[in-house]
């Protein structure tokens, strides 16, 4: 249905194009005919004007552009098909190009010869000799008129002198004036002599015998007084049936201002009809010649446009014929190509419905037979494919399960191939090392690691390549300013053929484990020291005091007294130390109850308000902090210890900020105690929470160990990092 609708639409479009081309050709022919008639008829044709020619030429140009648009539309369609590798486009291109070349060569030669012929013909029509002949004819006619006018003026001058000198204008000499005008007419051999009074009344008319029955019209006052300034006479021309009157008007006396003249005399000469018509024809011919000369370029352009349209029509017909011929050849090929594409897409039941008795028909029959055999073979392949599909589904499930395990296990996993390229990295590694897996995935580990880490990695990688199997090594590193301890297990990967395909590296963060082990060891040491050392302290102290009492009066030596006092004093110091060991070893369990962490912080800050004037202890609390289950006294002891360390770090002069916030997503209350003191080095951070490690000269090294124990009892964590721009920051995270 879709294909038939497409064919119907294509036929309708072609029909519209054919009608449009026919209308354009009819319009071009009609306009070209009108242009040629304008140039042939000249001024007799009612539309012969430059404006009309301009409109016709531009209309022809528009039609020419429309025809060009149709031509280029077909060419553009062919170019689009070729650019998109549409089947049959190359053959169409060759055929159309061949027809264009065959049509273009003779058309171009004929076109340029016609252009040359038109240019030569038009140049011959408007050459210099023709124009000179017309100008000479006009000059002869003008000389004739000038001669008649000058003759009339000469006789008018003589006549006015006679009339004025004889005073024939007086009222009592009217008859003499009439007779004298007749004498003048006969003597000067003029066709008519008229005398008008100053108010425009004709008082005398003398006509030649051949004009006896002719009606001779009166002149108006404007015509009589219309003598130009600086001239003595004024000549007017009147066309009549018998020819043309040349009437010359002069004032009496001659040369007088027409407004002050006594009378006017009119000398008339009749030009024969043949001579008048010839002179008029000369004038009309010259006028038409100049009008045609103005239309020379538009006419020439119109001929060029007509030739161009014909040439383009020939080329267009060649293109169209090339398209039709190419279509008759390419349709069977396109049907075959469509069939092969359908088979490629998997439609093995497709049959080409096209009948022809040539070689292409034989090929199509073979194609239909092949598709039927392929359809039968596909059914057999489908059975095998289903078995493979089920196996692949099982493998895919296994792979997805392994990916889920890798994603959710707490240990970090990194795998590399034989070239050292990182192929797998899970989320645990990203969290442990503070990296983004996308930045290092599919990169060689040698480009990712640097310095000492690269040397260690190269050494381990060499051991793996040499086939040493499983390798386990400890590793210490500082991640985002926090010291970390890892346990690394490296194993080689082998395929089914026992060939090495790479290695897998498993990370375990043992930082907290090692810290707990060290704390447990120190507690055991503290318990034994407290037990073994505390017992002999009392006898030592009592013996020293007894020696001093018994022999103090007998021995006056100061050294004896000082030694006894020193023994007692240091025994007390050792006892105090043993008591701290005992307290660390037997730290009571937390007695938790609902408590607001803000109150614990404020109580801690209140202890330092009066004693430290130069230390600014600030606090800020979020609005959404929930109530926690805490041991109030233990948590307060932990805060006091941390604030003491901060006061010591700022040397009793600086800023200490305690910030309490709540992470609603992780459900964690975070307490940050930051100072702007001297800070803590990375080396010190690794042992900071271990017993008997202290940066104070007089410290015992148990304060932060006890703080760590208190936070651990509350299922929380404590860590230290650098404070920007200076100082240290202790971060406590407690579950809400």
C-alpha cells in the first residue's frame, strides 16, 4: 500500500511538472511574439514603450529562471541521490551527463552563432550611414520650412512698409487697403495675404485663384500677438486637406511691439499635399528611428533570452530523456537491490515480483530460488541459535552476578592484563584511595603511578610475570591527608589453557584493625605494668621515709636528705603513671542515655571562658541536629582532651572552632574541632591515636588514645586532617 501510494504521488508530481513546463513555454512564446511585434510596429503599436519592453523582458527573465529552477532541481536531485549512494544514481549520472554533452555541444555552437548574427543584424539596422541619411532628410525638410518662412518674412516686411507709408490703415482708406492687399498677393506670388486690426479683426483677405473655394480660418489674438521677443515675425503651420499652410505674422509697423502694433499682416504660403506628406513622413520616420534606437538594447536582450530559453529547453529535454532512459534501465536493478537488502535485513521470504525476458529476469529467478533455500536453512540455524542463546544468557547472568559481587564487597579489587592495562576497578577501591575509576580505567598502571609507588608496582608486577603466584604485602599511604594502612593480595589470572592473562589485586583497609590491635596490646602492657610495678612502690616509699626518720638526725649530710626526698617524690610520680595505666587498661564501658550533643559542647567551652583570654573558642550548630544516645561524662572528657590539645597547638593565642552538623542522607552527626595552630605532620598522624605517643614534652600519650576509645565505644570514628589554611582539624562522626 505504501509503495503504490508513493508511485501515485510520484506520477502526480510529474504531471504537475509537465503542465508547468508547458505553461512556461506557451508564456515565453507569447511574450517573445509580443516583443517582436513591438519592435516591428514601432510607434503604431499601442504598447510600444520602454516601460512595456522592460516589463516583458523581466517577465521573460522570470520565466527563464523558472525553467532554470526546474533544470537544476532535477540535477540537484540526481546529485543528492549520488551523494547518498542511492542505487542507480551513478548510472543515471552517466546517462544524463552523456545526453547533456551531446545536446550542449551543438546547442552551444548554434547559440553563439545566433548571438553573433543578431548582434550583427541589429548593428546593421542602427549603423551610422542610415542615421546620417535620416538626419540629412530632416535637414532638407527643415531648410525648406526655413526658406518659406524667410520668404514670407521678407514679403511681410515690404508689405508693412508700403501699407504704413501710404497710411492705408486709416478708416477712409479701407477700400484702398483691400485693393493693395490683392496687389501684394499677386505681386509677391503668395497664396494668401491677410490684414488684421490691433483688436484681432480681419479687415482684408486676398487669396490666390486656386484657393477661391477654400475656407480660410481666422487667427486668434493670442496667435497674432505671439511674436517672440527679439523676433520680427511669428510663423505657424496648419495642416489642411489640400496641403499645409505656412502663415507668417508680422506687426504694422514692422518690428513694432505686438501689443503696440496698429495692425497685423499675415503672409501665407501653401505647401502641396505630396511635399507636406513627405516631410511629415521624414519627421515620423526619424522619430520612430530614435524610439527604436532607445529600444535597441532591450530588443537585443529579448532575442538573447529567447535563444537562451530555447537552448535551455534543449538541454532540459536531454536531461529529462536521460532520466527516463536511466529509469527504464535502473528499475529492474533497483528491484533486485531491494531484494538483496531485504535478505540482508533477514527477510528470507521476500520474492522479487518483476517479469522480464532478458538476462535480468534469469538473475531474478535465481535470486528467488536462493531466498527459498536460505529460508529453509535459517530454520535449522535458529534451532542451534536458541541453544547458544540460552548458554549466553547463563554466562551473562554469571557475569552480572560477579559484577554485583565486586561492586558490593568491602575489599577493593583491581585487575590488569598482561600489558599492565587496568581493566577492572570496583567502588571499594575508589572509596579507599579517593579516586575516580573513570580516570584510570583502560590506562597502563605505569602512567597512573609515580615515584616510590611506581617502583613498588614494577617490582610486584615483575614477580607476577615470573609466575610467583600469590603475593601478599603491606602498604602504607596518605589519602587526602589521612594516613592509611592496606593489605595487598596479588594473584595471577589464567585462562582455560593455563595461560597468564593478567593479575588481580585485592585491597583490604587494615588501618582501623591495626589501630585496634595496637590499642589492645597497649592495654595489656598497661595492665601488666600496673600490676607488676604498683606492688613494690609502697615498700620503696616507706623504706625511704623510714631511713630519713631514723638516720636523719644522725646524718647531717644534705645529700642524704635530698636523696630520700627524691625517692619519695619519684615514687609518687611512678604511682600516678601506674594509675593512668590502670585507668587506660580498665576504662569503664559507656553508660549511654539520650543527650543533646550541643549541651556537651557548650559545657566544655564554658570551662575555658575565664582562663584563656587570648584564645577565641567559637561554636556553630546546625538546626537539624537530632538527640543522640551518649555517655555524657565520657563524651565531655573526650571534648576536653581535644580542646586541651587545640589550646596547646595555638600556644594559648588563636582561634578554635567547634562545628556540629547533621548529614540526613548518611544519618551521621559530624563534630569538627579545628584550630589555626602549628598543625600535625603526616608522620605524626599515623601514630596520633596510639598510647604513649605525644607531641607534648610533658605528655603521657594517653589522652587521644582514651578519646579514640570513647568514640569507638559510641560506634563512631575519629580522624584528623589538615585545616586550611593552617592548623589541624579533628573530625568525629557519630551515628544518629
